[in-house]
C-alpha cells in the first residue's frame, strides 16, 4: 500500500518527513508568493478576458490539488501569461467577453485541458514533450510575450482595441489613438517604471538601510502589491474613474463555488484543439521550470506524474470556475527562492488567496486596469529573448529557420497559428535529422585500435575495404539514406571487395531498416562484395539473430571494428598496417 500511495499521491513522501522547521520555511514562502500572486492573478484574468475574481479562483483549488498529485516540491501552479493569452484567443472565437457563455467556455477549456493531460499521464506519454524543439518553443514564447505586451496597450491607454495578431493590434490601436486617456497612460507608465526599477536597483537601494540582501530581495518581490495599493489610493483620492480611467470595479467576495457545468457537443468540438495546444505548451513550460528547480536541490520530477498533477489542477480550476493553469516560471522561482521546501507552501498560498477573495475584494474596486496591464507588460518582458536567433544562427541554421518562422507566424497570424507552426516545425526538424543521420567512412588511426572519419583525421585505409559508420539507429526514416550513401561510396571505389557497417551507435534496427539491410546484402553478394557488421550491440544482435539475417549475411559479424579490419586485410594479403594506404 505504501509504494502505491507514494506513486499515486507523491505528497505522502514529503508529508512523512515534515517537521516544524520545514513548516516555518514553507509558511514564509507562502506569504511572499501570496503577496505576489494576488495582483498577478488579477492581471492574468484581465489578459484571459475573464472577470478579476476568476483569476483568484484559478489560484486556489489548482494549487491545492497539484500539491497532492504533482511530483515537484516547489513548482507553483496557476494562471500564466502565455496560457492566458492562448485562452483569450480561443474563447474570443466562441463567445463575447463579459458574458455567461464566455465564462462557461473558459471553464470548459480548463476541463478539456485537464482531461487531455490526465489521458497522457495515464498512458505514460510524458516523453512526447521531448519531441518539441526547445528553440522552437523559445521562439513561440518570445513572440507570445510581444503579443501579450501589445495586447495590454489598450488597457494602458484606455483605448478600445482588439486583435489576435500584431498587425491587427497595431491597426486597432492606431484607429483609436485619438481616444487615449492621458491619466490612464501616465498611471500605467509610472507603474511600469516603478516595477522595472524595483527589479533592478530596488534591492541595492534597500541595502543602504542596513537590510540584508535576502530581506531586500524579499521586499522587492512585494513591488507589484505596492503598485496596486498606491494606484488604488490615487484612483480613489483623485476620482480617476470620473476622468475616464477604467477600473476593475466591483469584485464579488467569497470562495469559488464547485459546479458541474453543462456544455454542448458543438462547444466541445470548437475548444478541443485549442485546449490540446494550451496543454502542450503549458506542460512544456511547466516541466522546464520543474526540472530546473529540482536539479538545484538534487531532486527529481516524474514527467508522467507531472501530467497527472497538471491535469488534476486544470480539472480543479474548471470545476471551481477558473480557466487553464500550469506551472509558472516567475511564481515558482519566487517560491523556491523564498525557501519553500514542499508543496505545503502552495497549500498555504491557496489559503492566503482564499482569504483575499473573501475579505480584500471590496478594496480592489478602485484598482485601475492600467496597473494590471503594466504588471503584465513587465512580467512578460522576461519572456522575450531574441538571443535565441543569434545562438541558433551560429550553431544550427536549420534551427534558426524554424525559430524565425515560428516567431514571424505567431506575430503575423496569432498564437494558434504560431503554436501549430511550432509543433509542426519541431516534428519536421526531428524527422529531417533522423532521415539524414551522420554517416562517415572511417579508417584506422595510426598506432591505435580506433577508427575515425577519414575527412577529419589522418588514418590508414585499404581500397578493397570500405568501412561505413552509422551514427544513428537504423529506422524506416533513414534506411534509404544509408543505402544510397553506401552505393555511392562503392561506385567511387571499384576495388572494394568488403563493406563493413560499423554499428557502434546503432541502438535499434526496425523492420523497414532490416529489409533494407537484406536488400544491401543481396545486391552486394550479386556484385561479388562481402557485407560485414562490426560492434553490434546485444539487443540489436538478438533481433538480427531472431530474424535469420545473421545466417543470410554474406560476410561476418565482428566484435570490434579493429578485429574486422585486420582480419579482412590479412585475407586480402595486404601485409602489416605499415603498408596500408594513408588517407
């Protein structure tokens, strides 16, 4: 029963070790994260196009549920920028904002995301995240950060604008430029400047007052809540609502109600693909953060357990009136740096946000939307990373093209087209690389038993022996490439009598590749050329033996390439290594 509980509910592992000291550290971290999450939750609700209280709801139940089922001890789950933007894009296609249908669709989006993630977790398909190219995902997140920032300019300026792509947003903003509210713009700009300053110089400024570096860093995390309080006081004291500044307005007090929403099949069909896309991007972002933090404490996270934890968190969000959630970078790092040791910190954070939802909402009436927009803009600035273009340009031009394409498509056509392009680019890159693996003709390095690429090293070769090294598993996607390369090399060297396929990097040979090897063997036999294998790994050798290929092979299978080369050279009467040809 204990192993079953440890696997099903990872929280049981750290609960058994829980101590008073851990409680104190988790509680302190929860206080810091709660202060940060209150304005952030409100801001991401604004980004997703749902009422402010929904952002709070999405930061209560998901945190508690993930604490039970997630494998990371410090990941903090809730609304995040990219998922909120993708949610807004999907929801705007099926309902109008500020309507009951829009809220219903938001909860359905969370439920569909949760069910999809749970399905992947139950089927243990967490490894699929590895097929998404990291540079492509970085490009998508960079472009999404730009879109998010531009989408918040309407709240920053008080202009009525809309659009899902950069051209649409810019044209919409230009069309409404005459209606810019100077008070809203000034207030939002002031908050942006304050938040940027707090991230940079504030910690050093606070240390002048004899505060420790850690204490100063903790106080800096409270900068967003300071901006919220200050702008609420300004908006209420100077009647900014009367001057046209848009406020959050009345927010219902209380906890979210657990409901079982009713949906139509048509709505499910409309939101299914967006939910899958949000789930994929959210999971990749979450697993990246979780792995990074786990390594810093020499812990480990289970990719399949993360799917179940995030899936359960999204179900909890949907059933409590929220929208899609995932593990957030900024909140998780703050949670980690604040000293959180277990997911009990997230449970305490959920209680803190629940208290805010019950008692603090009346004070948020005068909160300007420009403040929340400024909070979002500063938060997403860290997502924009154009250095990935320079890095991929110098390291792998193919990755550069994929990243650039993803960024351009996302900016010009929106996040749905961008994420589709990103996923497609990742798959295409993977297939291209596996279909054109590195293949090298190798020769013997003088004075050793090692064989290296003849294009890179001074090596010994014999014209009668062609040694080909395949640096990839043999599969249906690359078998023809190997066959073409081998025949081309043979055609260029008429003296060849023996061909050795060096299998040191071959971990698997699938059925299609086996048929290709059978064809190569038969064709070489007909040409009077022997086909040999060397350095075949155990599992591959077992598979070849079961298929009968070993018995049909015209040549031999050698334990090492050195053994193959020396044995065949002796049969050719080529003399000692000193007489072999240098290449």
